[in-house]
C-alpha cells in the first residue's frame, strides 16, 4: 500500500469539499472555460451550474494517464452530466475532447468564440442575476437534489421548494412588478 503525503490527502479532500460547497451554494456559479480543463480543473468546472467554453478549450479526466483516477468528484459528476457510457470512456481512456464534443455530450452548456468567452459568461450572469435570489437558490436546490431521485421524491422536493418560494417576499414583489409592468426589485427574502 502506498502511503499518501499529507499534501496529497489534503488536496483531494479539499477539492471534494470545495466542489461540494460550490454545489450547495444558493448562488448560481458560472464557469468560463478557456484552454485546458483537465483533471481537477474539469472537476471544478463540473461542479458549476453553467459551463461556457471557448472554442479552443480541451476537456478530460486524464488521471488514468498517470496511474490514478479522478479524486475530486470527476467520476460522479461526469456520469451525471454525460451518462455512464461516455463517462466510462473518458475516465478509462484519459482522452482529451474538444469544446465541440463537450457540448455534444452535454459536458458544457455553450461554446463560443474564444474572444467572446467572458462577454458571454457576463451576459449569462446578468440574465440570471435579474431573478429572485430566493427563487434561484430554491431552483438550484430542487434540480440538484432531484437528479437521480424517484418521481415521488423529486415531486416532494419540488413542491417544498415551490411552497417556500411562493411564501417569499420576492414572490410578492415579482408578481406586483409583473402586473405593474416594471422590473422587480428583489430583496432576497
């Protein structure tokens, strides 16, 4: 048995902890991906809610090439995003894929020309930030916690989150703004 250094143990535990905290955050997280997005970098990107890639970006879980496997959530998140067969292929081969292929297999949400990457990420952030922080957090929670759940459990999660959103001050402001044909001013309550 190979003994791991304290740094190796800390790094993997920290990556898992960081990506878990990212997923549990009530705030949506957008990844703007340029260049190589491999190993731990890909694991970080997969923990984000939305992933926008530059055309030149390359993705992969290349750990197998150095005698290890993903250790920061790559096997779990990759499977959820792209399906069992494609995840197995990428993890077992260590092959890099293009941004176009990452889009085709649902690893990323959008691919844009390199020079437009940050502008598109900011545009997405602006669209998302117009919405109620309460509704955003509850929507994120419902989607993440329903994935893989049976229909009854998913329904219970969604109904609970809907009820919480419906009881919020933000809901009242959103409906009032809609009826008054103005932009809502959400307080996150």
